[in-house]
């Protein structure tokens, strides 16, 4: 089971009406699953907003086990790439969040590599984490961990069944290198 925690829609140097368009389009997708969705808006203008116009949406879902899964999209910078409509951005971000919920695991696909890095640098003990399907970035990151730290992960696939909902999961296991900060002063 998953519930949606408040999301945040932000915009700078564009019409405040963009906020309503993004929120309405994201809600059109998410309200089919959960009726009480809160998306806050934050609009900046003037000197405090910087020099680049744009807008974006950040959505977060919390599972009953306390895991937070997130999705975020932002408009393209002015003059770079095609213009993004607020409605498209809201719908695409909502779909990305639903995909993260389906993928499951303890960490969303954007932060898989961070969890694996912390396991690698951790104490010289066995660490385990259950992830959704590995992203291409995470696969390449595992290659870097092997070449830099000579560390190999044990990878076990867990097909979705009664206990695991959504897509197939991957159980990642390793023994950390016991990294310690040499600059830290001892007391």
C-alpha cells in the first residue's frame, strides 16, 4: 500500500497560472488511485527568482513500510530543447511516480546508486538492500564500484509474487570496505 505525501509545484519568472495547470493535470492521473492528494505551489518573481524562467513538479509517495519514492520533472531551460507544456509536465511526472511505485524497492531508481555507494563505503560487514529493477545508470555505477574499490555485489532476483507487489525486485548484498575519514580529529 502506498499513500501520497504532499508534492510541490514550483515556478520562477512565469505566470502563476502555470501552477494550476500543472497541478490539475497531475491530479487527473493520481486521483484515479488516491482521492486526497496535496500539491503545494511555490511561485517566485522579481529579484529573488533568479534569471531563468521555468517550472517543475516534485511528487513523493510513502509506502506503509515507511519507504519514500519520488519523481521529479522540470521544464527545459529557455533556448534548449522543445518547449514543455505545463499539462504534459504534470501528467508525465504523475506517470513517473506511478512507475516508481510499481518498481518498488526500498529506494527509487534515481537514488539506487547512492544506496549502493553507502553500502560500499560502510563498515566491513554484510549490507543488503532490496531495489526495484536496476536502472542503466546503476548498472554502469556498479562497474565503476568494481574498478575503483574492487568490490562485487551479490545480485539475487526476486520475482514478484504474493509478498512482493509490482515489478521484479533485486536483492543487492555486499561487504563494505570500512572507509573512515582520515581528516576527522579524534577526541
